C-alpha cells in the first residue's frame, strides 16, 4: 500500500508539474506577444517547447522509450476524418468530488496532444440534492426510477457538474466544450416500470468530433432525448459503452475511487483480465458475484463489439498517466485477447500468414540483412515450436534440438500485440514448456528493459545482447555458449567468444565477462513489450517547415502527421481563405494561418527562415512560389537552398525535379535532392502494381488499371462561413450525390496515365520503347481509400504463385508495403500509411494476370509519402513521424 501511495503521489506531482509548465509557457507567450517588435517565429519557438517539456516529465513515471512508444501509438490512433479514436473516459460521480485531481489528469493528456472523449455521471451529487428536497431515491433492479421531479433535478445537477469540470479545465488553460445534449437518442427503457429512463438507440458523434477539431476536449453528460424531444435519464456506464461502440476508441477508461477491480477473497488488485482465456472460469469463481460479475459481463459485451485493439481500463484519476503511458500500468486492464497456440510446423500455423509475419516484422528482413526465404530455410534445419495467438499479433519461434538447450530465435509483435500485451502471454507460454531458454536482442531495441526483467543473466558486446533464464552457474553458461558456437546455433556476434574482452570487463577464471543479474521482480500481469528493432535516424537536428495551402484534406492530414514528428517543426502555414484563423490539428505549438505573398516567400528563403517548403496547392498554381524560392536561394547567405516538396502535378514531368516514390525509384537520389515532386495518389498505386510485372508485360499490349477512390480524392470547394464567420470547405463530390454507387470520370487521357507511364519507363531495360498505361478512375461514397485493379496481358505463361513471388521479391523489406493473399479491402487501407497488394490471379490460359492494390489517398497517396520524402531530403530516418505497423 505504501508503494502504491508513493506511485500515486508521484503521478499527481507529474501532472501538476506539467500543467504548471504549460501555464508558464502560456504566460511567456502572452508576454512575448505584447512586445510588438518580436517576430511570429519567436512566439512560436516559445510555445512549441510546451509539449516536449511535458513529455519529458512523463519519464519520471516510466522509461523514456515506453512513454514515447505509448504516446506515438495513441497520437497515431486518430485521423482528420475520425478524430475521436484515442479514448472514451467515463468519470464516476464520486470522482467529480476530486475535481482538481481529475482536471489535472485530463489537462495532462491535452498538453501532449491527446483528446479523450469525457463522459461523466453525477449519482452521489444527485442523491444528495434529491434527499435534501424530500424525495427518497427509488431503485428497481439497480436502475434509478426517474419521475418528472427527479429528472428536473437531474438536469440541473448534470449541467452544474458539467460546467464545474469544464471550468476547472479552462482554469488550467485546457480548452473544453460542454456537450449536454444532442449526442444520445433513446427510447423508453420501460416507461411503466422505470418512468423517464432511456435505452440508447443512436449516437451522433458529430458534436464530439467538431469539438476535437476545434481543439477542445468534449465533456458529455449521459442525458438522452427521444425522437420527439423528451429528455431521458441514462446510466452513465451504459452511455459510455454505447459511445465507445460508435467511436471504437483504443481505450475505454472507467475512473473510480478504488483504482481498479479487486479479488473478492485476497483483496489484491487484478492487474490484467484476458477475457478469451479467463472469462468463463472467472464467472464460476465463488468470489465473483454481484457488482463484479455484472461489470465483467458488461465489459465482455462491450469489447465483443469493438476491434481487438480496444481495451478497457479501470483506474483512479490520479493514476491515469501511469496506466496509459507505462508498460506495467496502474489499474485493471481488461482485454479480449486470443487463445494461444503452439505448433511444430509452419503449415499448422498457415504458411502464407507466417511468411507475412516474418516479412512485416523481422528487423533483419526489414533491414535487408536476411530474407524471408532464408529465415524459413534456417528453420527447417532443426526441430522448432511456434508459439502465438490466433491473429498472430505476437509470435515466438523456439528451436529445440533433442537434448540441447532451447533458443528463442524470434519474438515478433504487431502494434496490436504490443498495445494489448499479447507478448507477455506468449512468453509465459514458452516458459511453461522450457525450464531454460536463451535469446538475443540488440541494444537499441525499443524494449530492452523488457528483456532484462525476464532474464536471469545477460552478456552484451558490440551492440548485441544475449539473454537467458534458468541457468545460475557461470560455468554452465560458458559450456552452453561453447556448444552454441560449435553447432552454429546463434550468430557469433551475440556470443562471448572470439577476441579477448577488454581487461576491465573480464572476471577471474573466465575468458569473457558475463553480466549475471538478479532477476528484477516482474509484477503479476506486467505489461511488457518486445517489439521489432527500428533503425535510428541519421540526423536529429530540428528543422523548420512552411506549408503553403493547408485548407484541403491533404494539408490537414500532413498537419496531423507533423504534430507527431520528433524533429520537424511546422512554423508557417499559408492559406488565403483562412488567414488570421488558428491552425487546427497541430499540437506542438500555436500557429495562425497567414497569407504569404510571393514576395514574403522570397524574403523568407533569403533570410533562411525555414529549411523546407511543402506546396499543397492546386495544379498550375505553385510555380510563382517556386520561382520566388529559387530567387531567394541565390542570395541566401548559406548558399544552400531549402528543400521543396510539391504535392501537385506541376513538376512530376520536370527533369530537374526528383520524382519521390522511394520504394521504386531509389532513396539516395531523394536524399541528395532539393526539389521533389510528390507522386499522385492513383499514380502511386498504379506504379506499385505494375512495376513487379514490367518485364512480363506483353509487347504492344499495355496494362490497364481500374481505380476507385473515396470522395476526398476529388478535393474540396469553399462552403458557407460558419457561425463565427470562418470560411469552411466542403467535399467537391458528396457521398449523397453518388446515391450509394460510384461515378466514373476522366475515362481517357487522365494525367495519371502519362505520369505512371513516364516513370515506369525508366525501369525498363530499353527505355526507348515506353510503356503505355490505360487508367480508368471512379469516385466512391466512402471518405478516403483507393482500390486499384490491374489487368495485364503477359508475354509468357505464369501461375498465380509466380506472380505473388514477384511482388514478394520486389518489395522485400519495404516497411510501408503489405502483401496479402486475399483481395485488399477498404479496411486494409483506410487510415493506413501503407500500400497493400493481394488477390493475385492468373487467367486459366496463363496469359493475363490480375492484381489488386490499395492505399489511403490522403496518406500513402499524399501526406505520408510527402513525409517520407521530407525525411530523406532533410537527413532523417525515412519513417520518422510515421507509424509503421
């Protein structure tokens, strides 16, 4: 209890420090604004340190890597079209009595750029007022019977508590918006029995999303309305569940006074409940009864409606940060999980699925050191067991020759496996089968502490670590290591053999140093991770970026991505229509739209105010700005021009510009370039589809691609001004206008035909004979996502397996390309940074192949690819700021 109290006090202290720092930054910003001779850039530089400073405060409750990993995962969960994907937080009425602690915790999330949807109850407050007015609370089956007088009091209490929480947040500098109606529609639950109590039938998320897009936390009550306007009372837990079903957030958090769920006999807090594994047995336990049984049933029913990446947390307000940003957590985590398996052959797992896991997650395959084929070939040389869960969110491979010590050669997890702690479940399954185990990891592994916590000893040399458990004697470790070396079971670089170690690392009587550790106690249900290694950026120097044209969907998507970039700071945003209005969706600093003229741009380039420019303008508009940058660069004191990435089609055919599709046309040239043309969305998918089959295309019979894009691909037009007079944009093509179908357009001579043909020709053995691409686009009634179908006549007969192998070989190791056996669907591509290909088919006569590919037109088709190009040109790791699944 003492330890728990100290952790709680530490977490509260961190939250207070964060809000205090933010308040100081805000005060400094105001002071700077009052000095008229200070530039906008100076103001922004003061403000942009806010988020970084607060993030560093989190390191006091967890390691830097685990905090940054959780923050990165949560920050990438939302999308401009779906901004409420992070968390739903249900606040119990008793927690509202701790309003200051609650406001601090919520403000902390706001300060690091996260926007939870907050829904509160007010049961204790309502009971107190009802009883003071001479009304005795009446319950049937645990449900409050709500007559007209009770409802009248409830409305008043809910409004008071809602405004009280909003006021506490605003006092801390956190924008919050009270939403007391308009979200829940309900019918009577049972009018005769419960009177004015509702059963929610519909959730309207538009007011919530509008609040987040405006930069304010949405604060909701659980009151609902019937279609004819009658107010109804709804249990707050039920309302939070229905809200979560509509929003499908990563986290559903229930804040209570106790800080978790507890064992009915021992009184110990339950750290983790894996419903698929434990639910049936838990419900049979004699101590699981009454409220505990009801809660478990409600949580299971809720999670059964949500993606498996969603989980429920029961926690106290003062431990909210520790629950969200550390591996061990602080409250009770409830997740669905999956039943685990172990198989002794790849076929039992599914060869295609297993191969895809190796391709997507193995760091050696991704870095080009190894290949999927070599990994599978090595696996056949010795008996092995594959451990994992049903969707392969975590996979461990253990080699176990007869009579020898087993080695865990692979431990690979998806983002879902990381977030939901499937890795620990799989590792525990391995431990049940093996009393001794050795495994390896690199020192730059994101979760190095996870390995140390589970090992009895380790050895590290030249950036590589060997871990083991079950062996306490150094002499036995040496003997095992020598056996590994003799039989070639582990890469030599991981073993303490070879040239002598430096004297200061040696110990008497041995040729190599070991670091045999007393195992650190891992709490029951510890939420450790073991993710794939990610490469380190080649540069960490902060750079400044100006965005010209931020009003459209692509500009909004890029702004959101830049919010999570560790090194690029967005310092200028230009939009003629939005000049003077604050930029929404960017959380690293406060930025106001300006209307940069050509003269402004030339001066900024001359003075070196930015390191890179992104042109997000319509076709045919950006040339005057590019010319201005060229003029400014000629007289720039450093003698070096800024980087320009153009998102339009204006420079995709210019020989002086580098065409930025890294997966096809090379990264080195982009790194050396200052002028980069970003490929079109359709053109990206088209080229990635055709490239692996180029040498098999039948002469004089070019490929045909049929593409369907969500309506965001058609762009936006100016809408009517909002209530505050701010200009708005609306889709150029609305889903209503499509009447549930899709609309073909530009049936011939689309610019992407010429774009794809021109650049694919550069990959041909004989570029003097250009390839001609036929392309037919259509627009569909969904928001974002392109599905492209390629039909290509072949010069020789092949099988579908041959075709798939061509794609696997071509894109082996590419982090943003996913290969699947089935046909890609919208769910595979919408809101994803990657391009997905599958559905490999060949005509029965073997002379025509059909392949399907897809991407999100706003991400890999635009903003994500732009960020890849920026990263390369500015010297960063290509995937900085991009969530790689």
